[in-house]
C-alpha cells in the first residue's frame, strides 16, 4: 500500500544540519503574527523524501516517457535547450518594473517575437500579452466588440462552426455576443448554405479554427471570409492548429482579420500542467490600434512600451505577458528558421496521415479524406461487442501509451482524436499502430479485457463522476476507509 508523505513521518527525524539560530524570533516578528501550534510538517529523512517523490513521479505518464497522441493539444517533445535558455538568469530574473533602458535585450526579444508572429500570420500587429489560447480568443472578441461599438453598430451574433473548441463560444459569450452554431457538411467543412442562411448585418464575425478540429483544412476558407466581410463582419481564426500550416499559409492572406497562436502547442512550450502558456494575438491593419496595451515598439534602435493606442481595449494582463514562454518560442523559431518550421508542419501532417492510412481498416473514419495534423476515428467497427471509445483509450494505457483525446470533436459520435505531432519517430508510430491493431483484434476476441482496462496501471478505471464530485485525495489504508 502506498503511503502519503505524512504517513511516512516518524517523530524526531530531522533534516536540519544547521545549528539553531541564536535569536529571539519575537524580536523580529510581532507575537500575534506567530502561530501557536506546530504546523505539523511530516518528519522524514532526506533520502526517504527523495525516494518518495521519485517513486510518485514514476506513476505519472508524460511525453518524456511515452507517446502522447492527444489530439487538439499538440503534445510534442520540446527541445530541452529551449527551456534552459529561457531559464537563464539574464531572462528569468528580470522584473517588470526594471527601467526599460536596462532591459533592452529582453525588449528586443519581445519585439522580434512580435515581428515573427506578424510574418507567420500575414497580419499587421501583434500582442504577446494573452496567457493562453482562450485568453487570446477573449482579447480578440473584446477587440471585435469595441470595433463595432466605436462604429456605433450593435452587432450581437458570432458564428461558430459545430466542430469548434468549447472555448470559442465561451469567449464570444464573455464579450457579449450570442454564439450561433454553423453546421458542418459531409466533408467536415463548413456548410456554406447554413452559413449564408445566418448572414445578416447583425453578424459581428465568425470564429473559425483552421485546420478545424477534425484535422481538416477548410478549402472554402477564403470564400467564407469573403461572405463574412460582405456583411461587414470580422473573421477570427483560431490558430491552435498552426502546426499544420506554419510558413505554408499566412492566415492574413486567405482572409483572417484576427488570429491567436498557442505557443504552448505549436512553439516549444509543454502543454497542459507544464506551466504557463501564451496566446499571442495578431490583427489586420485596421484593428492594430485596438490591441491591448502595451505593445513593444522601436524608435531609433531603442525599444519601448507603447501605451498610447487610440482605440485599445485596455489592459488584459499584469506585466508583459508570460515572457519566459515567448523566449522559448523565439529560440524555437530562430533555431528552425522558415524552412525548418515548414518541415515541422510537413512531418506533423505526414505522421497523422500515416496513422490514419495504417488504421483506417481497423477503426472507422467518419471523414476519410486527407487530414492535416490530426485524424478522428470512432468505435463504429468495435461497438457491436459493446466496446466504447473509452474502453479503447483505457486499453492503450495498458500498452504504455497515453490515451488520445476522446469524445471530441462533438460532431463525431464516440470520437477518438489522434495527433502524433512531428516529433515522434517512425518506430514509435509503428509501435502505436501495432498496438492499436492489437486492440482492434482484442475488441472482437476478448472484449472483456477492454471493458476492464486499464489492467496494469497504478490506478484502475476511475468512476469519473464520483472522482470529480468526491475526490479521494489520500490512498486508502488497509481497513481504513477514511478519506
Ligand atoms: C487548445 C485549443 C484552444 C484553447 O487554447 P488554450 O491555450 O487551452 O486556452 C482553442 N481552440 C482550439 C482549437 C484548441 O485546440
């Protein structure tokens, strides 16, 4: 039975090798601020502490110990040197209140990053302030709302395809819009007729993910953008999937007016509980003075923060964004260069199609066409034996793979969304494919093993609802059901 650190405590064990300090603490801290009792930290020797946490860490799955095919999240391997550079004291120890003249190097990094994202997006101005994709969406929607308010127009509708990430309607709602769902057609593109039926002068814009969450590049993007523009609306492109088009397509050139990047998906920052993220937003020229403040500008070789944007939506974040993440992304972009980024995209797309083609006879594809960086299967070939997508995902854990994203996008019933990313080797992809085939065979021959999976992980299948509502935060002791 695994113990929590408090259960490892033995009275009197200490790790302090320093003599007691020879001062009266009450000379320095007001008596009423001092706690009366003991704070009750566990008393455990250093070696046991180290073993405790190392063993705990081995229970976890991470991209450092196996493939993580989580669609929509881009869980790729990120070069450790980028982390190391971002952690240099010269970057990490800078405080936002330092005089700007003393931190011109960091200012140059921010400026250069803005320029790179302008170039990649094909748009005119960039803010690095948002902390994540959803935060970027929110900033973008605030910009759209303010733009129409300043024009004296009361537009309330934000069009959002049914394949969208849940953050899209949420961001639109928070900026005061009503989200209108636009259906997809049988190819997974936006249904143009449905779009046209919803077009009028009340449309503030559209939020379109490109390529979308089916991994499909909507070939009508420009036509859709033109339709939105024809009623005076704004085209917001959700750029969470930019790893499928980097340096091949500039969104601004195909009709996007605003877009966000997810640096923690595309540009070398670990995603999901890996620390802070960053969601820079790029805008078209006529929206450039709506950006949140400040933006970094240059004058005679000197970098400074410009707080003086005429129509700015104001401040959206303390400091200047999550600059450590921005440093990593700039290192990544400079190391790869334009051709390297292009190649990363090529390989991401190749890998996804390799998996799709290798598994298409084993798992059903609702949208079988060429995909971009991810592909979406479902359980149609397995369901006759009562196998759900959840069972397949859980069985993958038994074979040492993380589960893919499941039950998203919502328009595919029992969806299983796989994104290999560009950083997995062919050997790993082949292993993954073999295991998926094996699971497809098991689904026919031995469905119970899937229904009970995972069978050999530290924690077996959780009751999701109970786990969310009544989390057990402590390992149960023998004969002790106290939680
Ligand atoms: C991840 C993602 C988002 C949200 O980004 P966060 O950084 O998680 O807030 C939005 N749209 C799509 C398509 C995504 O994949």
